């Protein structure tokens, strides 16, 4: 662990916790004004066949009869944004497991492409949905990046995460990944490092498998969980060894960087221009669906986490947004500083256009501190992350997303009865995972 790691994390937790305090929005006045240029669209599909205990995202069990209503509302909200003047350049579909209902997902993608000048589409999935025929249907629908949540190829770790019986062994997952290479311009594999019980040797074997598969892109996240999920993992897997976090990240850089380039501090791509899901080069993004977040014009928005309330709002002609938080001038500067440098560089011309010369004075404490610890390099055209800075930004972004996870947990607590009723009704036998009867492709 680096000498400044503990005090940095303590400051980040306090700051991000304060920054994620939303205010209730007034009914009917929630939708933001559209930006001048097309922005990114995030589409949240919260359905999973079985819920993983370590996951902190907003998700519920898949129920075909209720899913149809949700997807119809989702398309309705996309139309509302179009009617308000929004246009979208890139689409990211996350969850949940967005591919639980292929026909509904394809219909939604077709709508977005019909309404906006979309140049790239990324969707998430789990290893049990790696069916070549279905993946080709997504490719033909415009999907350019397919992201598979693997987390690890180690069977012991998969069992501890309650994924082994659901999605297969590490060997099975490798076979499935190998079978679908080349279908999409970018096949991304999501991995986690610093899991409880994970050793450097286990991490090396995961990297060996990735290098042998030669996938287009690897996203290597540090473990990020909300308190409830963290407590579950503590009971089933134990506590992660924080002293291994930095050595593990260094091992990832040492072994991936010769073949891959860093498109963000934790995403590594083989080719130039490959899509990364994080907003590092756009000013605004819109989130649709229950439990989605948006950032437009310096204000953050959150949609309702109640799926029933979400459907009723959209069916009544409103967006799903129920909370907002307006960021002050310095907060917007700090947000840009965090997000742009996560992508490796903060260009001076962008700073001048967005914030003016006051940026350097307002953020002087952060700028000086990061330069003193060797995290940033001040070039004539941009601030750039050093190798140490990449690790610092992994810590910073992880704490930011932990704060988001805390918000998710609080919002879900308000609707616990609804979620428990939904999940109980939608339970499916474990042996059916991977062989569910899904609606046929059109």
C-alpha cells in the first residue's frame, strides 16, 4: 500500500459521500434541457436470472411477463427524450443482464438507431449468454462492443462469488469466449482484482487466460461493493487483503501494457478508437430506465428505483427522473478533472473552453497535491497521468462508484417490499440458467 493511500481514501469517501446527496425533484419538471450536440445514452436493464450476492447494481430477477411492460416503458422514455430534442451518438446498455430478453433488447436498439445518429453501441452480458447465433443478431443490430462479465477464471473464486454453478467453470467460460471472438469489433472481458482470497498467483493465471484468448479489450476493476454486498462477501469469502491492491494493479500493467494500451486507468484495448463505457470524452450523458443516472448541463439526475413507479411515470408522459443535484462551479471543475484524467489526459484547450483560467486557481490544492505525489505530469498541451497516477485514479474512481453504490443501496431500501415480492415471484431453478426459454429473435 502506498504511503498516501489511506489518507487519500479517507478524504475521497467524505467528499464523494457529500457530493452524492440528491434532492427530491418536483413532479413534471424533471427532464433537463437538451445539449447542443448529441450525447451518450445509458440504458439500464435491471433483470438477471439469478442475483449475485456481491453485486451492488440495481437489479431484480427476470420475469418475462413484467419485463415486457418495463421494456415498453423504456422505449417510451427514449421517445420522450427524442421529442424534447435530445440526440444520441453512443449507446451503452448495462444492468442487470441486458441480454435476458433478446427480442426486447433488439427492438429497443432499433428504436434508438432510428431516432438518433448512433455511431457505437455497447451491451453487457454474462457468460451463459454467449450464443453465437444470438450474438450475430446483436451485431446486425449495430452493436460494436460486447462486454462479458467474467470477474475471474479461478473456480474457487467463482464459487465464492456464487457464479460457478450459474455460469460454468473457468475452463467453460474460456471455451465460450473463444467461440465468439471476431463477431464484434470489440469483445471486452470484465475482470475483478483484489478479491477476497485472491493471490498474485491467481491473478497471474487470470492474465494468462486473457492473453491466450487475445480478446480485444480487458476491463480490470478493483473490488467495489456497497455495504450490504460487502457484508455478504465477508461471510462467504472473507475480507480482501488491501495490501495486495497496489501490487496486483502493477502486475496487471506489467503484463497487459506490452500488448494493450490504456484507454482508461482500468480499461486496456488492443486497438485505437475502441469504445470504453466510461464518460471520458463527452460533456453530457443521459440515463434511461429505473435506477439510472444522468449528467446534463452541470446537474446530476437519478430516476426512480421503483420499477412500478418508473413504468407509471413514463406511461403518464413523464421521464423516470425523481431526484436531481445541481453541481456548483467548483464541483463541475472537480468532476471534469476526475473524469477526463481517468481517460489519461486533461487537455488545456478543453479546460479553457469549459472553465476559463479560474480552473487552475480553484483546483490548486488538488493539482499541487497530485503533482507532489507524482500522479500527474504537466505537459504544455495537457495534464497527463503518470503510472503512479493511473493507480491513484483507480482508487479515486473506485471510491466515486462506491459512493454511487451507497446511493443505490439507500434507494433500494425505500422499496425493499416491492423488490422482495418481485424477486420471490420470479425465482427460477438454478439448473435452468443458461437454458431459459427466451423470446425468439425476429
